[in-house]
C-alpha cells in the first residue's frame, strides 16, 4: 500500500482505464485486467499518479459493465480476483494508485437479489409515475404479476432501494471488501442518485427530456438531501484505512452550492467538474468556466477536478474540432490548480469514431434514443500494424489509427503521446504546478493568459492570428510549433518560465 501522502488526490493526474477497450492480454477481442497490468510501464512512463478502472465486475454488459451482477468479483471476460490483486500490487510497486468504479444507484437485473425476487431491495410499485429513463423512454418496466420496477437507466438496471437497511449495509461491506484488497479510492457512479423523493411524485409538465432539467430545477429522483446521509456513513470507513483512501463523485446538480454539499471532511473528497469538459474552444468560454470552478473549489475548501474526455462524452479532439485544439486545451488543463482526469487514448490524440455500423453499437442509449457513446469506447491502438495490436476487437478500430498508435508515436518527439509525457513530467517537477492558485494576466479577447506562482505563465491563443506571448522568458513546452519570431499561432498553448523567476525542480 502506498503511504506517506494522504492528500495525494488533491493535485493528482488520474488516468481512466475503460478495461474492455484498453489492452487485451489473451487475444479474445476484449480488454482485460492482465492487459492493464501489461501496460503499467507505459502508464508509469506517461507520468500518471493513479488509474481509475471503469467497472470490471461480473456483469451481462447491458450497459458496458455499469450493470453489476456481483460487486465482489471480476467478470471472467476481464480475469479473476487474483488478476486484480496482482494488478494492484504491481501498480503500487510502480508508484501508481488504483481507483475503482462503484455503482450504487442500481444493480443488474441478474444480481442475486433481483433474481431471488427480493423486491424490497428495489423500488416496485403498483402503477408507474411519469419518470423518464436517462436513456430515453419510461423509467418503469412491468413484471408478470403486474407490478412495475424503477430503472433510471436501462431496464436491465433496476434501481436499488436505499431506504432498506440491508442495501446500506451491503455497500458498506462492499467498500471494505475492495479497501482490504488495497484500492486507493472509488469513483462513485451517479453519486447524486440513490435517494428518491418520498412518495415518488410526478415530475409534471416540462419542455424536453427530464434528464436535461438542470439550472434551478431538481427532479425528484436526483440530488435529494438524504443522499448525504449515505456518504456520511461511508467517510469513516474510508478514513479508517491508511494511505489516503478517497472518493470522487459523479454528481450532476443544479448549483455550485448543491455540489459543495457532496464534498467535505464528513462526505466525499472530490466531485467531477464537467463544465470544463463542455466549454467551447474560446478564451472567454474557458475563462468563465475556470473562474466558476475555482470559486466552487473555494466554497468547498477542496481543489477542483479538470476533465476533457471520458467514457460518456465525445473525445475532445472531435468536440473541439481538431487535434491542434485538443493539444492546446490539454496544456491549459494540466496547468490549472487541482487534479486532472485523463481518459485512455486521449494521450494518443484519438478522435471520436463517428461511423460505426449501427448493428455493432452496444450502448443502450443508442438502442433507446439513438445517441451512442460507443464512438469514444473503441479500443486503444497499440501497434502500427493492421489491427493495432488487437485480434477481432469488440468494436472495430479504424485502419488509419495505425498512425496514431502508441508504437507509431513512441519515437516522434512531436507526437501527442510525447507532449503528454513532457507535460506530466513538468507538472511533477515544477513548483508552480499542481495545487495552489492562479492569477489572470491582461490579454486580447481571443487569448487566455494565466500565471501560476512562482513564475509559470500559460498562454492559449484561440483566435485566428498569431499573437506575441506577452511575457519574457523561456518556453518550456508548446502544444505546437511557434512562429519564427516567437509568436503563438492560432489553436496553440505554451508554458513559459518568466525571466528571473524560480527554476523547476530537477
């Protein structure tokens, strides 16, 4: 177990591994835990502090593993508990911590409780209300005796009844089970779920899908006050283990004040900052989100998280419109105070795969409402040969990805892979990066300029013309080539060490 820095998560770089798509050790077309273990040297060289494993538990994969049939075992597709233990031990040996996904809002309909008809552990009623599934359509499915059960996601994912003491006790034991195996933390899926409003009231008339009801509105199945009682039960368990065990919330809520309630010494350690991921590629948009996010962090007394891509949203190469913009946004993100979460393959500059055949898509959101997350889940390309190191992968890898493979980028000093390596190395060594604060520098409307004390200046040009850097100093890193006169081209970010300021650590 890694010891010595209980606050490691405050400025960590965490790499999300989607196990099914990361690395395949046995050649069956599905990534597995042995595949992850075989790439630990790659991750150590990349420079990440921790990996977050998306679900690898026993599951029929109706929703990519977020439909859990057994919370205490590894699905045979991904390996065994022995494989997991070996992965954790080897990761710790390389200085990499391990976070696992926890899915407490719902189980699989193949979970023993549901199969045994223990309906009091779920949410059943005689008649459905007007609640909608996040994946589209009604959130209720009828069983043979005429009753209906709630599923805020796919029908194969019945919502658990967190008013039942056995459900609460079960998840406390699940936490301990994985903590005993050495995990360093949990990413809590749908952390704003679990508790539903008393009486399950109708949402009522509204415009658009209920899932899009944000702003000042709340739906009666998300962000209910009672959810915080659960986290106050969990925090003492996390704190009872050495080494800084932590939990980060996936919580979509209506205001910074409500998000702040999830974070604190008696609840969770962090919550994901999704607004940065959804910002437009423009200086004003980035600044607005950064200022808001830092204000929220100050409100809760904990550093914020920064995310550009994950398993649920289109990759930021495609979202921002080009690889150049994605690289520039990455340098901005990695220079901001707080922790950063990377998604597997973004260090290779992978775009979203938009042209997957419909018959190969497996996302239940596509099956119910036509919106697919499969395009960001295409397996990671490793080799420059046809197949990119995979044999018959579960989703097809575009042939042109051979040029984006880790092997193809390894020896190219200008590759996106080596840009990430350089940025993460500097982030670890530079005293201005990681935690702390930032200050804004005067800049044109299309330029974002911030300073991290001591003496690191980050300049991002989102305009259409080259701009001078605005400060004197040494360029430590650039997302793309600079002009001959040192000016910063469009869609480019630079890290500059101010003249006369402190030097970086060796």
